[in-house]
C-alpha cells in the first residue's frame, strides 16, 4: 500500500537525527520505515477515535523499543534528542491524520527509551 496523505508524503521523518552522525543511518532507516508503516496502517484501518489510534501507535512504539539494541550495537542510543524527534514525528503523524488533539505522551506511552 502506498501512502495517500500528501502531508506525510512530503514530510522528512527523523530529519534532525539524519543530520547528526551520532545516529547511524541504517538504524534510522528502520525507524523511518516504522513511522511509514504506521501511516499505512492508519490509512488502511482508519481508526475512529483516539483510543483506536493509540493502539496503533503503541505497536509502532514497541517496534522502536526493539531498535534500541541496534542503536547500542552501532555505538548510539535513543537519548534526549532522539526521544524528542521520535515523539514529534509520532505527533506529526497523528495530526496529519486528523488527530491533532492526541496526547503526545500517550502516543508513545509504551516507550522504553
């Protein structure tokens, strides 16, 4: 499935992290794919309310949790800058799909980073 939301198609996910050599591109690419898969899932499943959206973002957050080991193996980590950038991108996704009233912390409540 390809993404149809124009805002999402034009958005540069994890842009701040890609600009910093501390964060390995090959791991960031996986994070970007997680966010794009979340967008595809939202378009496919069309969550009716915030509760349904949070179920989808929880699954994506757990995928980011699994990336922590890959960041570590590459000499990096999901630290303050990365946490903020990832959280902002989750909020962007929610907003782009009409959930501007989503709680940014609730979107990533399952995070371990």
